[in-house]
C-alpha cells in the first residue's frame, strides 16, 4: 500500500428494497453495513467550517483519508469508521467527497 498507513476500515450503510406489500406500499428496506475501503481518520474537536468546491460553507467533525481508487460516495451517505477489532470509532454522514493527486478525502 502506498502513502500513509490506513489503520481503519470505512463501512457504508446500504439499503436494499425488499418489495411491496399486498396493497402496493413499499416494504421497509433492509440495511447492512458494507466494507468500502481502508482508511485513516482525522477528527476535529469543535467542528471545522469548510468551504466546498461549489462555494457553500458547512461544518464537519472529521475527514477520512482513503486511497485514490476508492469509489465515490454521495453526500448524505451514512458511514462508520472501524478499528481492526471491528469497534466503531466514528460515525457520520458524508458532506463532501474530494479527490486530488495524492488521496481521497471524505468530509463528515
């Protein structure tokens, strides 16, 4: 693995529709946590105000660094960062996904 160590794992909550009931209403979706990539996290104690690429400001509590080949995540996606022993060390919602020449940053 190149670059900085990635001591954590990023999991993404995905939901799958299970169909419709007898009246045609959607049944509750099944959700599961899916391993997305290896990562490294950096948290901000009191939040951090960041300006996105489109010029909007938002407050984030952490940034997750991942490898360049990490698939894009949409804003609003729920994620968990876990240690090697599978304990959750960070939970959040994606506020911005950015990619540069060195790595991917996922702002929560």
